[in-house]
């Protein structure tokens, strides 16, 4: 596997389209941070790190609207790939869905959203867009 973040996002997308409540993905520190951000921003219901094997797994409970059975995540888009890294300065910070979505960035101070990076005047690599 050459792009583990794309695999992570694809597993989430596939679970959402199939209507699953829980999805398991192999863990890494970057995936743990992305999962933490998705939980803090209300895109997933809960998550748990399971230490089994050399790297462990992340169990993610997806969030659905109880009435319409619609998921909280409408779209997950990978931006920066191993073949073409996308970096932005804080002055060129991307706005996702005119401020309604989030962009997840990897900065020198850790993984954070575009809004947090803008407040701290940090740029970095744009990992993905979520809305």
C-alpha cells in the first residue's frame, strides 16, 4: 500500500455507502490524529484505539441522522498524495464549502484543521477535505 491515508479515507467512504455503523482501520499516529479531529468536529460518533498486533486498529462508530438515516460526512477528498504534495501558507488557507467544511492539515505544530491553523498563522500540507 503506497498511500495509507487514501486507504483510510476509502474505508470510511465505503462504510458510509454500505450503511455500516462501525468501521475498523489499521492504526498509525497520523490516522489517530485525523480520527480525533473528526470526532471533535462532530463528523463521527466515537472511536477507540485497540492495541492488537504490531500497529493496532482504530474502531470508528459512524454518525447517522436517526430520522433520515443520512451520514454526517457527505464527502471525504484526499488532497495531498505521495506523488504530488500540496502545501499552503496561512495566507492561502483553503475554505471548504465556503467555511462549512474543514480541511485537515499537517503542520509543524501537529495535525489540525484549517481554521485552527489560520488562528495560529501556520501553513502546512493539506491532507484532506471533509464536509
